[in-house]
C-alpha cells in the first residue's frame, strides 16, 4: 500500500489532496453529526463556499444526507469512511509519526489521530474514539477499569459504545472528587462510560483535597474502603494528562500552593501529582484513589492527551509511566518529535 501511495503522490498529487480533504470532511461529520455547514467550515478552517461545493459532491455520491438539524453520514458514507481509515492514516503519515514518537518517548505503544485538538474541537472526540478502541482490544469480561476525570476523559466517555464483552466490566473512578465542574469529575465520567458501555459502576463519594487526619479517618469508612479495594484491584487505568498551571487554576488551587507549583517549574499533572519536565514530582495533592506508585502494578494503563500545548506535559509524565499506552493527536506528536 505504501508503494502505491508513493506512486500516487508523484503521478497524481492533486488527487491525493482531494481525497484527504473529502476524507477529513466525512470524518468530521461522523464525529459531530448532526452539524450545519457554517459550524463545520469553522471547525475545519475552510471557507463556506469551498465546503458547500464539497458537501454537494459527497451528497451526490450518497455519502451524506442533510435535514433541518444538519448533515450526517449515510450508511454508505460510514462504510466508505471505515474502508479509508488505514489508507488515509498512511497517506497522512500517522503511522510513521507513531513509530517516531514511540522511539522518542521510549513508550510501550502510541496511537496518533489526525488533527490538533488545540485548534479543532472534533479532534478531542477522535481521541476519545481511539481510546475506546484501545480499551476494547484489552478488556475481558469481569475486568475492573479505573477512570480519571477531565475534559479529555469526558470525550472518551462520550465516544464509548455498547459491546457484549463490556456488560460484565466494572467501571470505578480512579480518585475522589476534584475541584472541577461536575461533568468533568471522575464519578460523573465513570457513570457515563459504564452506562454507554452497558457495564456496571461504583462511585467514590469523597472530596478532593483532605487534611492528613481527615484522610486517615475517611479511608477506614466501610463504603469508601470497599470502593478503594476495587480501585486497587483494577486491571486497567484510563486517564488524561494535564498542563500543570492550567489544571491548578481549573481546580481553584490556593495561592500558596499555586506559587509552589509555578516556582518548582511544574509542567504536567496526573492523579493529583505535579511533575517538572524531568518527570520529577514537585507537588502532590492528597487525594483518595489511584496513587502513582500503583501504576506499575496495573496491567493496562492508557494515557490520553492531545494538542501541541500538551507536548511538554506528555513528555514529562511519560518519563514516570513508560509502560503506558499513549493516545495522542498529530498536533502533540509533531511538537514532540520536533517537526
């Protein structure tokens, strides 16, 4: 396939460009349907005039349909998109990027999706879909999955789909409540993911930051202790990677701690741990749930993060968890390999 693509690039470069453009349109509609032409044009950075011409062509090929709510793919469009996925991954250089990034980060496995989630909101949904596919590859009936919070994990939950082998999977939050909006908290995401997968879930009703005394007391509560035991026995952890200062602000971190995070040059955050660019822990929020030292004992750890702005955060965190499967996007991957 690669030799055919190389020949096509030389003999018919325009054809490949047109294919990529139309594939991107179909791909974006599949993720955001139903969507109007104006919103899609803005998301793709394309003029409405050009997009109108392309969508009219695709509609004429019975690949998409339109109604008052917007555009969506037909069954034929979905089938074509599925057929084109591997071909377009090679054409876009994503497989080469995965290999380069795997070597650069010395990580177990990397999956790169097209686009940059800093620029295009639909890319975060594609990160979610890629993560769900990775989860389904590894999960077995009866497994326990610990799910973290955050906007990227919310996208993973949104893209989850039912699967017979997930019916007996138990989803649990990786940690207690974080000072974020309810929809981005681990409990909310865990419940949504389980419902969409037709699986089961348990929640962890504890606050985010705790004093040492409160922490020691709380983890002995029978209901909390039971859920913590389930979390500790999970076979899979799925989580995001945050940019340190952004996450600290979003969680309304007290000024004194914020100053410490900044002064110690933190660039990444995961599970309440803040890391500098060398992967050293420079600050930790005391929370109930998964701890950094638990990760080496978990069989499958999937880290999901995208956007060029997350490059430093990804690199810093992965130094502490090289056995992770990293799901990222083209924007972050190119920033990391130096393109």
